[in-house]
């Protein structure tokens, strides 16, 4: 049963992908201009990319995303838990979060670059900034939504704060954390692209811009498609985590 | 023992109960029976008075409390087995071997008649099944004091009767000192060696009715016996005076 459903799902995805390529091909025929190469030319360019070079670019991008996500999760989890469990901290930090949350983080790119230079730090920091506030808010609300009575039995047998964190707070807030990551991952990838335009010679953003500057359009499109593929795989990863840790909901 | 939460939730209460007994507490809503249980379980931030077990505070390390709340208190993200496992691990940090623990868990689930549910998640279980898990968990940590806060009141009549008998069988095999809060007179008489009747007036002392004559009977004979009938009448009379 499950296999059949999975097969149908996969078949549907492939069909949609195929249709998009057909639309693309028709657009290519209509435009007949080098700024939109045919899908075949792009796949051909993709096949001729140097694998080692490509891997290096993808690894750099993935490293920046993972570092940013993990730092945002750790910091956001700590602050969110503090706000979710303590009235005092919530009152103190709530205005801070609400005042800074609407600031468009991408506009901070020049500021971050002024302070931290053009290197890795500012790239990772940008991704972290995008995710941080959403993680804080979702963890806080997630922890608040756990009824107090959930802690009772563990408290009565003398559980430590750490034990309550691992067994109640973290699993209780995990579902909101996962959906937050899923939503903000898209934004994080876009921001990564912007940061990779400056001060680096590695990464998918650099690869695309480099191809653009060399007027090598098929390679540029190939880069965009590969970049999207990386994003798609990250989405799948969150889905796998969701499936693994959220079994209890059904 | 006194507890103040703006209003007096539980007035002055003095109770001294022998160890290894099972005591049912019955009282009108708002009489503070749950508050008493929460205080013993260490869930109240502050109260004045003393709660002693064997001359030592009930919150001392060597007193282990098995709590069965009305809402079962299971962690929804853990399987039945993991729910019991984590309680065992926290209450006995020196710990058992993993295999030994699994054998223990299996034993307690079997004695509650739910061995086949070990791998299930609580949200996929019925109320009665969840309460069986909660009771199995309370017994599994080998508590010195067992506290049950209206454990069966959310269940239908037939499930309730089955669970009452199952609980009593398990208790007779592992007689920890037990406080059982209920609002059901029959349940109080069926399960308790003594029945503690909480007054609605917080100034008065609770009344303790000895229930030995019913308690020593076989469970299936209790309901139809004259003693049960007499006891019901006696307790109802106290209730009419006190409530």
C-alpha cells in the first residue's frame, strides 16, 4: 500500500518536472534568443561541469547553511525556552524580539559585512539572523503550549531540569521547530545566494554569478537548477526528520 | 497542613496513617483532596506544615512517589515502553541494565493486561488503556508512596470496574502505602482499608472510617455483600453531616 502510494507520489513529481521542461522548451522556441537556452543545452552544460569543482561549491553552500541553521537553533532554543518557562524573562525579552523581528534581515547584509568583513562569518551570521527570531518565537510558543500537567509525574519522581528538557520540553516543541525550519529554509537559501555574490570564490551563488558574468548562460541555468536541487534535498531532509520524530501524532 | 493560594485550598488537616495500607480519600469538589495529593507529590511550590513518612519528610530522597493523575500524565511523544522506561530511569538513576529493564517493563505491562501495547504511542490508545499504562508506570518505579488522583473518573463504568479489580490485584502483590482520591463512594469502599472523608468546611477535621470488613473480602463478592451495603449507608450519613 505504502509503496504504491509512494510510487504514485514520485510519478506525479516526475510528470510535473517533465511538464515544466516542456513549457521551458516552448518558451525557448518562441524567444529564440541566447538569454534563454534550451533545456537540452542546459543539461548538456550540467553534464560537462567538472565534478570536483561542483562538489566544492555545493559543499561550501551546504556548510554555510548548516552552520547558520545549527547556531540559530542552539541560540533560539535557549532564548525560546527561557521565555517559554519564565515569566520574568518573557516580559524582558518579548519587546526586544517584537521590535527586532520586523527588521528586514537582508537589509542588514551591508551592516554585517562592515562589522564582520566579507568572509565566512558574515555569511553564516546572515543565515543565522534570518532564522533566529522565527526559532525563538516558535520555541517559546511551543513550550508554552505544553500543559503544566505534562511535567507532573516526572517532577514527582524528582526529575532534574535537564531531564525535563530532554523528555518534555524539547520533544514537545519539536514539531513547531521543524515547521519553522521548513518555512525559513527557503528564505535562508535566498539569503545565502546574496551573501555568496561577495567576497568568495566558492559556493553556488558565486557559481551562478560567475557564469552570468562570463555570459555562459547554459552554465548559469545549470547552476540555478543545481542550487534548487540542493534546496529540494534540504526540504526532504526536514521531511525525513519530521517523519522520524513525529510518529506519535498519528 | 495548610496551603494558601489567595484562598484557602486546604485547611488544617492532621492525618496519621499506618504504612503499607491503602486509603481512599473522598470529599466534595473543592475540599482540597487533590491539593493534599499534589502537596505530597511535591508539586506545590509552598505550603505550611509537615508531611512525614516514617518520621522523615516525604520529599526526602529515599521516599519515592508513584503518581497516577486523572489525565494519565503520559508523554505523548514516547511509546508505552519508553514512558515506563524513562520513569524507571529517573527514579532509579543507578539504573538497571537495558535488558533487565525491558523484562521489568514487560512484567508490569503483562500484569496490567496490556503487554501487546508496548510499542504504541499514547495518542493511539483508549482512555482505559492509557490509564493502565499510567498505573503500570507507577508500580514499575517501586514507589514507597502511591498517589492516585481520581484515576478512573474519566472512564466508562465497565472499564472502571475492570481497572479497579486489576489495580487492587496489583496492589495486593506490591502493597505500597497508597492514597487514592475519588469522588465515588462505591469506589472508596471497594478499594480502601480506611476511607477518609474530607469535610467541605475547611475548619473541620477529616473523618476516618475503618473499612476492614469489606476490604478483606474477595473483590467479586464485595458489591453484593451486606457489609458493603452497611458501609455505604454509614459513609453517606457522615457525608450528609459533613458536606
